[in-house]
C-alpha cells in the first residue's frame, strides 16, 4: 500500500471520528474543544494528502520531461 492510499484510509477513519464527535456533542457528551480537535486533525490529513499528490504529479511530470529528452 502506498502513502497516498494510506493517507486516504486515515482520512476516511478520521472523518468517521469527526462525525461521531459531532454526534456526541449534539447529545451533550462532548465539547467544542474535542470537536475542533477532530476537525483540525482531519484538515491536517487532507493537507498532507494534497502535498503527496502534488509531489507525485511533479515526479510524473519530470519523468515525462526526461523521457522526451532521451527520445
């Protein structure tokens, strides 16, 4: 499993945790602090996913550039 697949699985799990934390908050069993902490972690993971995809795109572009150079 690659890094992008791993981060996607983490995002999915964190999304579920975030949704559950909101449910707990609505029931009065959680706090805004905990909801915000879950949301912050989710946003960090999504940012990391974007960074990894950008790095992959740069590598692919460089490979195409090198391929064109040698053909």
